[in-house]
C-alpha cells in the first residue's frame, strides 16, 4: 500500500515503547481501553473456553469408540455434547476472529488510533467473560441437556440449569452486539484520510459484513432465548402448545439468527484468507470488488435461508423449495471467493509459509464443507441426511476446517505484529499439516457413517456395531487433531519469551499494519497521521519473488555455518 | 484516555482517537443508531410472535383484550408523547447551551417516565389480583361450580371508576387468554424495563451535567439518550393499539 506520513517525524526514542511495555501493572491491563490489549485479553479468554469445549469433545469421542458406550450415561452424554456445542458456538466460534484479530487489527488497518468506542470495547470483553462464566456455572451446577439449539418444549420443561445458561448466552450475545456496533462506527467514521472504501483491506470488508449480520441477527436470538427463560422462570407460555402457542415458531426465530450466525463465524475467516493468500502469492487479490461484494451478499442472503434447518418441521413444501433455492444461490458468492483466491495464486510467487499452509488447508476443507452443504440444502437428500453424522461432519468441516484453520492462519500471520516475536517456522508448518491430517481423519469418516444412518446425539450404536470402524477412525483422528491444536499453544507461548525479534514487516506484506507501525505497535498505533494514496494490495510477483531467493540464500548460508 | 489530541481550544474536548469534534459527534451518532437497529430487531421478534398469534386466534384476542382498559393505556400514551416532547426540547436547549432549561426539560421527562410506571403499576397490580398473570395461578372465565369469577383488587379501588378495569365477564378460550397475557406481560414488561433504563440514563446524564463532568462536553450525550427515549416511546406507540385497541 502506498501511503505517506504527514508532518514532521519526531526523533526516535532510545528505548522503543509499545503497547505491551507501555505500562506493566495488572490494572493497566484489566482496565485498558487500548484495542490491542483488549484483543490480547480476548485471545486468552477464547483460548480458555476453547480448551474446556475441547475436553467435552474428547469425552464424546471417547464414548463413541464402543457401540455400547463406555463412560457416560445417556443424561451425562446429553450434557456433554450440549456443553461442547454451547461453549464452542457462543464462547468461541462467534467471537474468536472478530474479538481477537478484529479488535487488534481493524483500527490499525484503517489508520486509526483506536476503536471508535474504546470503553464500550472493554465493556464487551467483560460481558463476554461474565456470560462465559455463567455458562460454566450452569454446567458445574448440574449441566444443560437441551443441546446448543435449546429447542422448546424440551428446553422449557427440562429440569437442568437451562435458565442460568441462557442468561449467560444472552449476556455474551450483547457483548457481540457491542463489538459489532464498535466495528460499524470504527469502519464508517475512523478511516484515515484517503482510505476510501475500495482501498480497504478485504479483512475490513468481511468484518463489516459480519458486524451487520450481528446487529441484525443477534438481538433476535437474544429475545428468543430470553423468552425461554421467561417461560421457565415465570411460568408464561409463549411457545407452549397447550395454550395454542407454536414450538416451531421458536425454531424459526432461533434459526433466523443461527443460520446467519454461521456467516458470523465464517466471514471474518474469509477476510483472513484474502490477506494471507494475497501476501504469500505476492499478487494483488484477484477481483477485489467481487470478493468485497460477495461478503455483503453472503451477509444479505444468509438471512433468507434459515428454513433449510427445518425441512422436517411443519413448514410447507413450497417454503422448503424456496429456502432450498435460496440456499443454492448462496453457494455462488462463497464460490466466487474460492475461485478468486485460487486465481490470485495463478502466476503468483507462492510461498508455503505457515500462514499460507493454514490458508490452503482452509480452502480444501471449506470446499468440502461447502459442497456437502448443498446435499443438505436440497430438500430430498436432506430428508435422508438430516439428524445424522453427515450434518455433524458438514458443519465441522465449515466451522473447524474453515473458521479455526483460518483463525490459526491469521494468528500465525499477525503473531509477529502482535507480540514482536517470530515463532519456529518448522513447528508452525508441522502443526498446520498435523491439524489438516487429524481433522480429515476425524470428520471424513463421519460423512460416511452419517450417510449410513448414524444419528447425531446418540451415545451408542449397538444396533449397528459395524459402524465402530468409522468411529474408531474418527476418535483416532481427533487425538491427532487435539495434538495438532496443542502444538501452536506451546511453540507460540515459547516464542513470546525466546522467539527472535520480528522486524516491523517480517513477511514483506502490504497494509498499514505492516508498513507503518512497529512490531509490536505503540499504544497510539502510528507515530504520525496517515494519508493513504493508493490501493491496498500493490504486490508485484515478479519483483517480490527475488525477495524469497535472497531469503533462501540466507537460510542456506545459515545452515552452512 | 481523556487527554486531548488536537491543540487546546475553547471548544468541546475531543477524545484521543478522533481527529476533530465533527468526527467524534458523527461517530457517536452512528453508534447510537446502530444500537437502535439492534433494539428494533429485539422487539421485532416479539411483534412477529404477536402478529402470528393474533392472526391465528383473532376472535379470542379480541375478547380477551376487553380485560385491558384502553383509557389507562391512552393515559400512558399521552404521558409518553409529552415526555418525547420534553426530550426534544432538552436537546434543543442543549444545542443552544441553555443548561438551566435543559435540566428542567430532562427533569420533566423523568417525571413523565415515573408517571408511566405508576400507571403501569396500577394496571399490573389489578391484573395480578384478578389472577391474570399467566403463570400457574392463572384463572380466566367462568369456573364450574362458582357463581361468578370475580376478585376485588385493591389497586382498582384506588382509581376513579373510569380508569378501573371494567368488571366485564371474561369471554373467550382461557388457554388463548393465557397466551395473550403471556405476550402482553412479556412485551409490556420488556418495554417497562426499557423505561427504567431510560430513567437511569436521564438521571446519570443530569448528575454528570450538574457536576460539570468532563464526560459531557456538548449536546451529543443528551441527543443520544434522547434518541433512545424516542425509540422507547415509539415501541409504546405500537404496543398501545396492538393490545388495547383490537378491532372486532
């Protein structure tokens, strides 16, 4: 990106100050309104919730290694998969990319000193943590057995800790709404002079689309889940069939949010992938405007397809056909993105660094996840596949294979910027490959066993012991996957203390965050006001390929020494 | 974070993340409007539920709605419309820099808000005494073996007769009545909660103005609370006809 620094440059301070060493007290962290510190605190919080959710996943996988179940009773199994779903969806996937990378990067990428509303940002962090701990408290005090979807009437009559859990989710929901309001205010009003909409990095576009989905969708699920609390707490009967209320209406309202919610999870991931692919192919993104608009059209169309979760409910055949048709149309903008990323690499100077390996892994898994989604979007195949492990495999391909791989790619890409240290490239590439292999081993067998009819949410399958083979493969894969997830946690933490100092721009990437800030950035992000004069992705593959030659020569020399 | 980035002037203070006061004010308003969009969606789901049920059970809803006194609802509508007017005046005086009149208008708004809650208390109190709170004690219509289902309410007695809930016979299906009151209490309850939040916001705003807090640098905070209050008012403008004035 071309931008110029306006005004006189001040003399360099002898000891480089940055947002990490600006102040060392605990209070300066806990009450910080600096978007970078808040991003780092989110990083710690979501990692914690991910860890707990993973333990639940491990218990599920262990249980399913035997056709008769091993460890858990039916009730405990219900509570385990509910805990896994609730934590992973509400406390991890929905927030992970926007809250960690979005918070850290959006102001820097657009040339602002901070978010539009820094105090609101801090409030969302604490609401997120409060919500998370209420959810955890509900698990400790007896668990929740209605799944993450909380379908009525089960959720209104179940005698578990559903009310407390729903209050937690409600608070977390408002935390994401406040984050989204912050993003909208920031992206609309805080851009540096010259940072026009079409000069914005695609990371910003996808976060903008996400924020719109959040402010339109999240309040609907918040009120819907609140109504369940009201029914449980006050004995009202809004969805109660005895009174003439309609339980399917709950499903409609729930999926009105929860289908767009999958775009809340995946759109920010798309933004990361656009940045990484473009940087490590040394080419401007192919069809910038198409990629930007595809984010917006996914956000828009995402609100019109919720009925494809309900083909087997009481909705009419006509409704089913319409929802099915729009779901197919929705595949188009997603495909536009994948084709454009692929075309970005064509004639580029592709370099397989760790973030790029994660991004390529994302593309493979997302394509599988997306295409299997079409089987579920068409009414007649869905009738056979719904409620089976085929669905479980499908959304794990999109959510884990998509969002988490992109998130890890983004974390590896911006880690030197966030903490000023580089990690071991060897371990990074190894972890990307282990995760890719472990992931496919875990979830591909689930497509097959789901196609054969294994129902989801069952903790046994003694009626079809031949499925054990697939479950064993899946559990073995999940062990590899778990190990793969542990690796980055270890070597990234290690790099904080022992990693080599990263320069301001270790990847020679483009963008304000790389070219005009130090690593780690200072509290005000930029030393001088910024004036943007050209587009974001001015990579040049022919010239930039020489850069790698120099790199590799240096590596060879290092090794010879 | 409250140190000023731009050079010191006599104008309002600019937070460090903004370039100038225009940017700060516009950004505040963008945020507030975005938040109001979420509020619209928040209540929108409830209005959808209401619409579907009324469409499905129109006759029962008509019969049950006679248990609500449209004069009480009308009184509250009047109170809230007045409060919207006083808020608009408060913003006007804030822009003019007339703090004294601004404070008076804000105070009048808070009074109106309390007036609204008082009316609502009488309504809710009478409903609860009449066993119309839709929980497990809910009772509606003619009960077998009883001459007349009729309970006195201390709340009703305190009111002039015109504002009392008329002791009409309870017609319509009791289950639908419970459904009706479930969404009635949920929607008006949530709206009442918004009124309480409004009172808290106005009180905080008045205190901050009174102590000349650095948080209040210009009229924009007043305008933002005002926007919120107009929204609360608007929700009631929809609630009133939908619940109190159902046509036959």
